[in-house]
C-alpha cells in the first residue's frame, strides 16, 4: 500500500523540479493544496480498489470452504458465513477492510434473492399472498406502536425493578426510554425481519405452498415495501427532510404513480426484451440481460423512493409467467448464492465481540424483549385476526421473530441524523446480527412447537367430537354406553349384527372390547374419548394406511359384487359422524363375509373422509 503513495508524491513534485531547471534563481516550489488533494484522492482510490480486490478474493475463498464444510457438519452455511465475517472483520483479524463497498456488494445478494422469489410466484400464489398482506401491515404498524409505547411509558417504570436483577447499562438504555425519536427508530428497525434468512428456511422445510409459508412471505414483502416510507418518515420525525405538504405529496406520487408506470411499462417490455435476447442465441447476452433487469428495476424503484428489493421482486413477478422463467432462474442462482454469502460475511464483520461481552446483560435483555414482542404480536394477529390456526400462527411468529437486514440501513440513517450514539448503534447492530443468526434455530423450534400445538388441537377437536358422539349413543342418559345401546346406534336396532349369527356377534364383541378399555361391560365417556383418539388420531393411523396399501387391493370394496350395501341406511343420519358409524358397520359386514379388519380401519376412513 506504500507504493501508490510514493508514486503520487513523485508526480506531485515533478512540476516543481522542471520549474527549477528552467529558472535556477527560483526557489523550490511547494505543491499547492489542490495538487495535494488530488494526489490524496487518487491514492485513496488506488488503495480502495486494492482493498476491494483483496476482500473479493477472501469472499470467494470463504465460499469455497464454508459451503462444503457446512454440509459435512450438517449446519446451515449462513452461520458459517457469519462466523467467518466476524473473525475476518475489523473487530477480528482485520482482513476485510473496505466495509462500505462490501455492504453494497452484499446487498445485491438480497436483490437477487427477492428477484428469484418473484419468479416463482404464480397468479394463484400471488392471490394467496394478497390475502395476508393485511397481516403484514398490521404487524408492522402495531409492532412499531407497541415497542415505542413500551419504551417511553412502560420502560421508565420497569427499568428500576429490572436493574435489581440485571446489570443494565444506564448510559445505553436511558436515551432509548427518554427520547421519542430514538424510541421510534428502534421500534421501526425492530419491526423488520430477514428475507435473507427466512426465505431459505421456508424452501428447506417445504412450507412455501402452505398457509404458514405464504403468510410469512407476505409479511416479509410488506416489510420490504414499508422500508422506504420508514426511511422517509424518520428524518421528518427528527426534524429534517421535507417538511411541507407539497414535498411530501411529490414523494408519495413518485412512489405510487411513478412505480406503477414502471410496472405497466415493464409488463409490456420485459418479455419482448427477453424474446429479442433469446433470438440472438447468446448465453452471455441472456445472463447480462437477466442481471440488467434485476438490478435495473431495483435502481428504478430506489429512484422513485422505494427499496431496491421491491423493484427486483416486481421484476421477478412480471417474468414469472414467461417461457424464459426457468432459464432466468438458473442464470441468476449462482450470483444470488455468492452475493448472499458476501452479505452474511459483511453482516458478521460488523459484530464487535468485545462490546457484546462487555454489555452482555443489556444485549441479551434487548434481544429477548424484541423477540418476545414480535412473537406475541405475530401469533396474536395470525391466530385471532387473520384466519391462521394456532399451529400455523406459532410457526410464522417464530420464523419472523428475528431481526432484519434493513435494520442496518435504519441505524445508519439514524447515526447520520445524529440520533444514535456510536456505542449504542454498535450494540443494536450486534443484537440484530445475533437475532438474525438465530433464525435457523427458530425454524427448528417453529417446526417442533407447531407440530405439538397441531397435535394438541387435533386431540381437543377429537375429544369434542367424541363427546357429541357419546351423547347420541347414550340413549338413556345414564353416563355410560351399554352393549345394546352401541348395537342399536350402529344398526338401528336390527340388521346384520342381530341376524348375522355367530360371526357377526363375535365381530361386534371385538369392537365393543376395543372401546371398553377397563373391561367393566360398559363404555364411559373417557373411554370413548381415548378409543376415538386412538383409532382416528393415534399411532394406529399409520398402521391403517399400511394395511390399506398392503391388503386393500386384495379385498373387494364394500358393496361390490352387486349385493346390497353393507352399511345400514340409517347409520349415516343418526349422528353427524356418519363416516365412523358407516365404518363400524362395515367392520361387521366384512367379518361376516370372511374379511376381518383390524380396529384401526377407522383411521383409514377418517383419512379419506376428513372426519
């Protein structure tokens, strides 16, 4: 790095030496301030290019090492990139030097990620996304309002009590609790989640087409769209930026009508452009056109006051139905992977381990508070206001509870506006990085907890159905089901079970014994619940499916051969759970015909009929 400086100094002194040769009387000329500034700028540019080249070399080397090693260790490469970035960053070994250029390079990875996601949106899936945009809007607004209010009104009351148990740093916490603008900035950044972390998790777990995956994607897209208004609003709240209504109107018009015009033009031109490029039969030109469209739409959106990711996503959506979608996706994928790796490494490079260790009580408390606030709001909104089941809502809430990459942009703007002290900014950046890195673990937790909640809900629903079933069968209302009551319910007081002879009675006895768990000769409400859950939702479900797959083809379907239906005609209308009643009758009929079935066949009928 010394050589460029010496060359620049030599070029600076050369005019003076020439002048002294021409006139020996003149004294040695001192370089002017303008010449010194030009030389310094040139030297800085050379150093920056060299540093960027070294960083790119390191990024590529890390990509070659991290991805295979992560697969061997069976961990997500994202954690590896974060760890490498932290070790090589300015707070570690100092290998990565040009952080600003690296961040801009890594941001392209997010642009390509959203562009690829837009390519995969069919019209039907886009319509499903629209159903959950209200969830995203409610989450964003309510999270900002709740966190801001909690910091300003609840925080000063809770802080003295919390400090009795937790060693919080007053110098870092007090400004947040006493400065409305800073509290708003912190809430706005905390309301965002990470597309770069969550979208790969959705793809890996196969949740993209499910309701919880669609809801998560809709919330992420709404957050990306809301970043630009947040960046416009923050200077207004801080007392800078456009203050008049006319200036604000221009910004809104640019973001809505301007970008709307870009979308209309893009819907007409983009496919034509790719048709012309494809006709040239040049793979290099096609790749260049793909990169141009993804980045160009992002630049257009940024110029109109929106985020670059919003423009890239819109470009992907416009090309989703084209005949070139698969080729475009294949061309953009390698760039997306490499640049996302750069993004994660630059994010890890901003992590200051020494600051985290020194302020770990404050850092940990802040992370837990933000995770809890976002998790609670997302779960409550999804489960009680926007039609998700409890299991789906908990999966969405856990996946989106972490921080988002656009929080770095919000913090940078706050620092430029003089709102955010440097040490507090470093701690907030660390909290976002750590919470983002928890997303893979939160994804595992979301899958486990969601499955458990789903099982609990299914058991509760089965108990309710079994109770209704019990009330119908218990004709005398004495709180137990006797053998004759069950027979009368299943066959309407006669039919095959009473006339079928010894085999029919034996089959009915097996069915009754299956439900009479304690063998006292009557079926209690709890026994019917347990028997119903075991038969329909328990482990025998998989056994029934295996039995159906192995032996179903060898058995004649019920009612085959031209005979009368095996099920008594009134078994369906006795109660709303006709499928189970029909299947119980079919058990008896198959036993009479010489095809005994295990009790678990109720699970097969439930699987086919949906209960």
